[in-house]
C-alpha cells in the first residue's frame, strides 16, 4: 500500500511539472543576466570604435528546462544596435521563429531545438555588434538589452532581458 501511494504521489508531482512546463506564461523575472561586462575594440591608430562585445551569464529561473536563443537584431549595447554575432547562444531570425512556432503548434516539443538550459542553471554567452563612434565618448558602464526566444515544451515566445551598469573596458 505504501509503495502504491508513493507511486501515485510521484506521478502527480511529475504530471504537475509537465503541466507547468506546458502552461508557461512569460514573466519579466524569468531570466537574469549575471556577471556581465562590455569590451570596446578600437581601430588601430584611431580612437574609432570597431565593435562592441558584451558577455554575461544568463540564469534560467522559469522552474523548467527551456530552449533559448537570441532574437536576431534585438540586441543593443548602449547606443550600438544592428545584426549581432553570438557565442554560447544561437541567433534566430524572425522567419525561423515563425517556423519554430508552427512546429510547436503542431504538437511537437521544440524546447530541444535551441540551446537547452535546465531549470535554475545558467549559460555563458557573448554578443558582438559592429559600432561606430569615438571610443573616448563611450561610457565607463553600459546597458545591455536583448530579446530571448524561449522554447518550452510546445510553446515559443519572446522575452526581453537587460542589465545596466556593466563595466566597460576599452581595448586598443
């Protein structure tokens, strides 16, 4: 009797976990950027910015494992925007997001289609943008903002994340 009660309890807990993963509703505190920094690369023999690179750790606080990517052309590092390059997290473009949504709506679990991060774990990533301007005018701390594509079970949605006051290092 005790064994069957434990099995029923375990089954109920697992079913609740699955239901929670299937019914996620986006929340602003789901993902946290930690230990971020910004590096500004300067063109040789000038004080002109060549590109700006932000790196950080992204913590998954959804309570379930999810697939993550950066939405293409959603990143800003201070006033720098544009087509980003990324390491650690893939960049996914709008047409690909729509294809992923269609796949999810057909009943397929799409969470493994992107960089999969288990609950309460984190992933390191870096994103680079080509940028113009005077390196001397870049602030000593910077703001990073981007949109994450989240694939959880049979759902796909976009969640904005940001961090402020990231330390800046100018690289000559």
